[in-house]
C-alpha cells in the first residue's frame, strides 16, 4: 500500500475494501516531516497506526468479522499471541485495501480537499 510510488507530498487518500468494494476511509496527510502521503500510509502498513484514522477503521471492520476474530483467538489459545502491531497488519491484509491518492501543494490544501 505504501510503496515507493506513493508521493512524498501532502494530499488526500481514499481506501476501498477490495478493488470495487466499499469506501472504507478518506484521509489526508500534511507535510509529515517531509514524508507526506508516503509517510502517512507507511504508518498504517507498519501496524503502528492501529488506533487512528484508516488503521482504526480497518481494525473495527476486522473485529466485526467472526472468522477473522476466531483466527486471532486461535492464535492466543495455542500460545502464539501476537503484538497489537501484528494484529493491525493482519487486519490490513484481511481488508484487501485498494488505496488511491491525490497529491496537493500543501497540508492546508489537503485538509480543504479532504472536506
């Protein structure tokens, strides 16, 4: 999701669950220490943004899926509990996210476009 092709500039991103699936999240990235969209999306793929924005939206949807939740419970019951960041990554993999973005000139412009 956050590979080299994602621009290092501010912008807005849209995430769908599946190529033609429902829109899961619309978010924006400001300058973020010169990383912009790439930096913001990298936080999600690392599992470190589990409780904010897109990470939270995806995790909430995964927790509502009984099969996904049973798989996590089986991990715990078999003595293989995982860290929260790993659960975040598992939720992102489950979501089959398709992300598109629109770069902007500034964080302010990204905020306006997001609205």
